C-alpha cells in the first residue's frame, strides 16, 4: 500500500505543477484520475490515502 501512497502523492504533485503552469486541462485530467481512483478504492474499502 505504500507504493500506492507514493504514486498518489506523485500524481497530485504533477497535477499541481501543471496547474501552476497554466496547463489546466492536464491538471484536471490528473486530478480527475486521482479522484476516480480514490472513489473506486473507497468503494472496495482500500483507500490509497488511508491513514489507519
């Protein structure tokens, strides 16, 4: 699960970099993919950002 957290963090970091550069479509695609992954993981009770 640690790899999923690192991948999630990398995805969010990249999305923020695109946003900061004014590349909004790219940022939106990455944020949307992250949200979909979280929603799917939550429905299977395996959230990638789960703390406990």
